[in-house]
C-alpha cells in the first residue's frame, strides 16, 4: 500500500508538469495583453514594463524560466492583485473556498446516500418518486440559479441568513446549500440505481434467509456494497463543485479563489492563471488518490498490496 | 415417521405487466424428519418458488394466494415477517444455487458464517467466530483458522459452495432447503458437494429438501422424489418408484431424455417436444397434454387427480384411471420396469 501511494505521488508530479506545460502554451495563445492601459503607454514604457515581467523574451525562454521558478516553489507575481506573489494570493483566499466546497461535498454526499438508499428500499412507491424528483431537481438546477433563489427567500425575504457576507459559519450556509444540490442529486441517483441492483442480488437473499431483519440486511450488507460505484463519482463531482463555486463565490461576495480565477483569465494575469491551474490540478489529483484509497477500504476485491492476491 | 413440514394446496401468483402468472397451482407435499426429498422438474416449473414460499423469501410481486405451510403443525403463512426471521437460518435454512454470487463480496467469510449465530443466539462475537471456524472445518475448508478473514473472491467455486453450506448449517437447522446447490459447479465438485450434504445430514440429523433438474443428482441423494411440471406436482414416490416404475408420461419423458449406460454413444439424446404452457393462462386440463404423445380427450378438459400406484407412490395422469386404455410406455421405460421387478417391486 505504501509503495502504491509513493508511486501515485510520483505520477502526481509528472501529471502536474504536463498540465503546467500545456496550460502555459495555451495561455500564451489567449488574445489580449495583461496591460489594460496599454494604449496610454508609449512604446518605450511598454518595453520597460514587458522587460520587467520577462515578457520580452521568446515563449520558450519564458517557459523555461517559469518551470525553474516552479521547481523552487515560486509561482511568480500577480500582474493585477497588488503585485502580490501568487502563492500568497492563493494562501489568503484558499480557506473560504475550501470551507464551502468541503461542506457542500460532505453534506451532499451524505444526504445523497441517504436519499438514494431510502428510494431504493421503497422502490416504486411515492417515497421513491419524491426522492427521484428531488435528485433530478438537484442535478438540473444550476448552482447560480439556486444561489439567487436562496438569497431571495432565506436572506432577503425571511432574513434568516445574510445576503452576501463572509465572517462566521452562518454566512457560509447559503453558499454551501447552493453548492450541495449537485452532489446530492448525483449521489442519490447513483446510490438508488446501485442499491436497487444490490437489493435484488443473491447475497442479499442469502442474508435474508439467515434471519436478518430488514434493517440489518440493509445496514450490514446492502449499504457497503452499494457504495462502491458511488465512490467513483466523488472525483468528477469534486470538479463540478469547484467550478460551480467560482460563480457562487461571486454571487455571495466570498473572498475565495474561484472569483480570482475568473478575474485572472479575463485580464490575462498569466502567473495567476498558471498558479491557480496548477493548484486546482493538484487538488483534483489528490481527490482522485483519496478516492482510489477509499475504494480499497470499501471493496476488498480491489484492495492493493497483499490483500488482493488470490 | 414424523412430518416436520407439510405444504397443503399451495398457490402462488406473480403480478407482471402482462397479467397474473399462476406459477404454483396447488402443490401438496410433506417432509419427514431425517429424510431427503428431491423436487425435480425443468426450469420454470416452480421448484424454487415452492420452497421459497416455505421461508417466504419471494419476490415483491409474488403473493401466496392460497394454501398452508405447516411446520410442526404451525402455519408459517400466518406468521409475521418478524416471526419468520426467527425461523430463517435457525430452524429452516437455505443453500443457494450460485456460489459465485451468493456470498457478500465485502464481508469476511468468518463473519458471514457466524452471522446466523449472532442473530439467533445470545452469543459473543468471539464464540460465534470460533463456532464458525469449526463449521468451516466440518464442510471441508482446509486450514479454516487462517482463512476466516479472507473474502469470498479468494476462494474457488466449490469452496464457496462449501461456505454457503456452512452458513446454512451453522445453527443446526431442522430443515435444509437446497435450491440446485450443484447446478453451477462442475461435475467432480458436484459429487463432492452431494457427499458432503449426505455426511452432514447424518452428523446433524437435518431433513433436506433438494431441488434439482438433474435426475442423476437425485439418484445420489434422495429418499423420495417429487416431479414437478407447470406449477404442480405430477408424480411422487420413493427414488426406486420414480426411476424404475414411473407412471406419468412427463416422468417418462424426463427419464427418457437422460443418457444411461445402455445409451448408444452415436445416438441423439431424446427430448420432450414442445414448450411448457404459458402460466398467465394455465390450461384447463392436464398442463402436459399438448406435449404428451399419450394424451387423451379428457386430458384437454379436466385436470387429472392423483392416482395411487403403491403405498407411497402417486401419479396425476388419466392413464391410471381404471377406464383408461392400456398404453405401452417408451422402450427405455419398459427396460426400467424390468429392473424394478428385479429389485422386487411390482411394475405395472
């Protein structure tokens, strides 16, 4: 297992290198320049500024310079955000994004598992129909629409939560709820399909024939087996929540990195684009690694190392 | 002999999109203490549904519309699911057909075997696991202590079926229902499993209901045999009665399609022509009539009752009616009659 994780971490760096390279060249293809006030600058001024940021060099040289910096953990300096180092920029704004992202993922996954399991156990009853309806709503309403609705009712009309503020847990409730819908809907649908399948499998019948009461059949046998494919979608779901959070952060004025990402792209803030892309990739690869380890914990058939041997 | 289980006039219906399927249409049988009763018949004849009705482990669209299942005289069909849970895996347990899918892939086999003990007895996890280990040794899992923490995928098909059997017998049930326990196994392993069941029956004194479509297997294990067709029993009696003095044309067909040592190796095996009836709309008369070369007018109109052949041997065919014309069974069946006489019986 340790060997496997080590190997995966090695791959992680390789993947990050490839992503960084591709992003670097793609980014250079973006139209526009980082300097919005370019028209007002003289040719000489522009030359000086470009030289200052190393933009006068060829793309190849810029690439090598950036990569060397990256190896030293230096992500460069932002063109836009007060000339701050990109690492500091990410560090400051990471906490709020992570908080609402993690809250939404955990809440959505847990509620989704429950909703899907209940739907499967009460298959073809009104409970099932209601659960399916809820999960389809969760899947099809975009998070920004939900965000605005929540803002209108829970904040503006009923004044339960702040409209757009970032200080305590209270202020994280609405953005979390807005982001929860998607993981909840996705997990619930997967869980229902899988659990219906599992509930009609032979080993569930055998579990019932042992004299297990129904709740025990579900708790001891059905749940764990139904979770296996649900784990698979946690990775892609994390991507959706992250990208969804960019817009939601904007709506609730949360000082997170999602907001910054959007701004950096529209302003050709090269170092910030690079830094955030690498950071997001890193996060995703870690999520996938955790998912793969979770897999082994839940399903002994794909346990890594000695456990998997016949 | 003690009748520990008696099924009376069992009817089971299935609700489907196409209508109601009358899968079981009046089944009667009993099980004596310590004996092995085999139920044979082709796929879809209702063997599995019949025994699953005993434990009420039927699909959600099935209803037992009529009948009684008497366990020591107590009607199980009147019991709640909670009361049934107390019997399942404890007094009456079941061995399933496919060992590759019958075990929970994410639970260690030690825990799976110990589970019935933990449900039905006030016993510590440690004691239950210890007992599970003993039973695994009893069913022939080599080095069980080391393998308790293994998962099903780490065992072969035959070993998995032994584990399924261990689960079924761990709490010493009075009745063991074996639903085609050898069908998914290859022939050498089949023989081992049957020997194991016979051995276990002697050791723990359980009665067995054995379901199969393989007559060869029946001869190896059963005391009595019931032949099932289209949701009804058509003939039942001792193994010798069924194998050497069969009376129902369906039993003739089954036996005739089984190769014997006398079968010419170049010859094609016989088969029963046609297909079983559609149980959405069961025939009024004998369900086997359309496939029966010996069918008479009355077979189309009226279901035959059971006629007594000998003390414990009954067959539901109009051919046994005193007014029925005398027919000559297929040659292979006549050969069997000869053997029956050698056995000291009195073939018809």
